[in-house]
C-alpha cells in the first residue's frame, strides 16, 4: 500500500495544548505529593512481583537440584548393589 499520499496533520493545525501547560501553571503541593506516592506504589508493586517471581524460581531450582542429587544417589546405589551381587 502506498502511504505517501496519506493525509498528514501539519504542525500548525490549530490544535492547542491545554492551558495549564501553555501558561506554565505549576502543580500544587498536594498534586506533587499524590504523584510521588502513586509512583512509589507502582515501583513497590513492580519490585514485589519481581521478588515473588525470583522466590518461585529459586524454590523450583532447589527442588530440581535436590531431585537430581537423589537420582544420582539412587543410580550409584543401584550400581554398587549390582556389583556386589555378581
């Protein structure tokens, strides 16, 4: 599909930014506090999810490692028992 002739919006299309950003209005102290608390909560929940995932991965790896050790021990024991019987 040829998109070179697609309608494009010019930079001076008359769409204005909201007055608060144009006038340089500042956020109130309460707004800044709410934004910081919100950001802190988002970052905290992201860290908590990551640490929970890490915990589950660690537990899975630990169980896999222990079962691997058990399998090796059982194989060595079976080999030792077979070599004694013959």
